[in-house]
């Protein structure tokens, strides 16, 4: 197959990247405004850089954070926050895309996260079309009894970072669950805040990926592997990105949980 001319992403690669990002539960950005993953042609770093057909991936946060970063004066948090969010999300992409048959790596300069066209175009997870399994609508975070102040703080930070917040338990995006009161080792040690007013945070991929992983179809094992890769990558990214946007979170190693406590200071406002 003849590679695309310089400045063009291989069409099959673009389709597969778009599908993988959407399956993970993340949005795809179109144009120069986020939020979401921007898929663009890789930029050669020199004459010897053969990157025809390769894609470069950027995470674009909300226009609000992008604008605040552009206008920020030295010492203000918006500029560093934008960089931290972008790096965290691009690291997550590099972590979970191999589960979809797509290898992502930084270029020689370290500036671009690149994905080259696969050597075997048919390799990797492909989710077949089908009817979504019937699922009962889960409760909203408020119906779970989570404090309004915590939900407001998380909504602000997630919106700044450009990350979707699941409207209901089981929905796509950032999920919240009340902390089990009997599992609060930090309170016992006195080294972590107690669980009162806090919540455990996680990530749900798209319904398409979740339903396939839970099905009896031949693709289910690969889908379950991809779901686990997305979950691990996104939990790493959420702690970094949301903290940079003004939310207090801590990773509880003993419980293997990411816990959110509310707003931290300073919060980016514009």
C-alpha cells in the first residue's frame, strides 16, 4: 500500500484511532478547540524523520482552561495546569492504545505523541456493530448521597480539564461512589482525611466496549483487556489532571482507590 503524502494521516489509522478513543469514553476534538483528543498529521522533526501517514495525538482541554492559560501571568496556575492536564492525558493514551492494537510513542524530540500505521492493518480490537444490552439506569451522584459541595468542585475541575462526568452510576466518564465507612485506613492512621464527605472516583468506558467485554462474543476477552487497560490508565490520569484543576484527591494504596475530597486551593477561575 502506498503511504499517504506528507501532511496526511493514513485513513485507516485515523478511523481506528477515532474508534479507540471513543470506545475508551474520551471525546474526540475536531479543529483547534477542545475538549478531547486531537488527531493530526505528525510533524517531521528533520529530513530523516520518515513519518508519512503517522498521526500525532494532543489532548485539548476546555476552551476556558486554554484561554486562561494563554492570558495567565507568570506565577498563575492556569498555564502549568494546562500542561499538566495535557501530559497526563497523553500518557494515558500511550498506556491504553496498545490494548486496541495501536502503539503510541513520543518522537525523537519528545514533543509529539505519535501513532504509526499498524504493520498488519487487520490487527487489534474491532468492535462489531450491534444492539446495546439493556441496562437499568443507575442513580445520580446526588441520589447516592454525595455532598453537593464535592460534586460542584469535581464538576468544575472536570469541565476545565475537558473530561466527561458520568451523569449516572454506570454511565460513561468519571464515576463516583460513596466511600465504604468500614474501609478507612487513613483515618485510623491519622495520615489521611476521613471518608466523611468524600467519594471514590473511577472511570467507565463507552457502553459499546463495556457491553462487548461482558458478552459471550469471541471478541469479549480482547474487549475485557482493553477495558482494564483504559481503567488503569485513566485512574492514573484523573488523579493528576483533576488535582491540577483544583480538586483534592489522594491515592489510597492500601485500598487501591482514588479518593476525592473536594476543592483545593488555588482554583482556576476565569
